[in-house]
């Protein structure tokens, strides 16, 4: 499973060789951030920013997608709300003709998941995104179960949006072998607060992108890469 690290701007040069990226659209207004991802190599997913509470318009989203040459665009969604997400997705797939679209499976129950999953397939979405909020409503193993359900009927690609509070879920997803990739700032956030990967993750601080790195943050990032890319690796002692 591939990993798209989300790091403070002071650490961006340290992920210059990464080949999988999640780019947060509202952050592209910051020139340093924009220049980095404009020039970055590898697979670039442009996130709409809804989880940040700072989403951009569909027009601006595609403008930024073109500016950084994104490989895939996360369709607009409403965090934790299926109906609103479906409405936005239906509009966006026609508006964004020619772009590869990632549809976010915002759902709080399994019937909701089944509905938005079938809708995304009908609308010819290219990739399905499993948001971490699913696990808050549908249990800690919801994304593992959802991945199995998806693969039982379709070979569509799957991405995990963010980490749940239990960071080792990423290792479980990697072992399962269905999810293409995951993005997260969690390993670095934990490290900035002097914590390893075993503790429960809370949330990213509002000043995350201007923080200075710590050695624990770097160690966590390396360990998380191993979890994703080599899931048989032993649990980090961080």
C-alpha cells in the first residue's frame, strides 16, 4: 500500500522523493506549498479540502488540478453526510469531464455505504475513497470491511482518506492488500507532541503546516512508511 505523507512546510523537502501525494487544495494559495507540489513527481491526488473545513469551489478545484497537473481529483463532499455528498458528486462528475475522479464514501451506516458505493459506480468514478469518519460511526474495522465489500463486486481502485485514531489500522489495510494507498499527517503530528505510533491519534493542530519538525516526527514517518510498504515489519518501539 502506498503512503502519501502530509507534513509541515518545513519538512516538504524531506519528502521530495515521495511518489504518492495528497495535495490539499486550499493550501495551494500558499506560494511555497504550490511550488512544491507543482514540481513534485509521482502520483498526485488533489483533495478538495472539505475535511479541513476550507473546501474550494468546483471551478477553483479544477483550476488547481490543472496548475499542478494532478492525476486524480477528490470530488467535493460533505464530511460525514451521505446525501450532501451524493448531490455534489452527481454534479461534479459532469462538470469535471475528462478528469479522473475520486468519490468519497461518506456514510454513517452500512445501507448508506451501499447506496453511495453503487451511485459512485453508476457515475463511473475512477477511485473510491474511504474516509476515516466511517470508523467513528460504523466501528473500528469499517474500512477493512468496506474494502472487502468493494472488491467482491468491482476492481475499482480504493484509497483511505486519513488515519483513524488507531494508527495501526494502516498496517491492517496494507496486509489486506485491497486499498491502493493512504494519506495522513498523523505520524508527524504524534511526533511533534513527542509521541510514537502506539498512542491514539487525536487531530491535527491548526498551526500544523508552520510547525518545525522534530526527530520523533521523522522517526514516526519512517516507521509509518514501513507499516504501509512492508506490513510484515514488527511494531515500532517508538
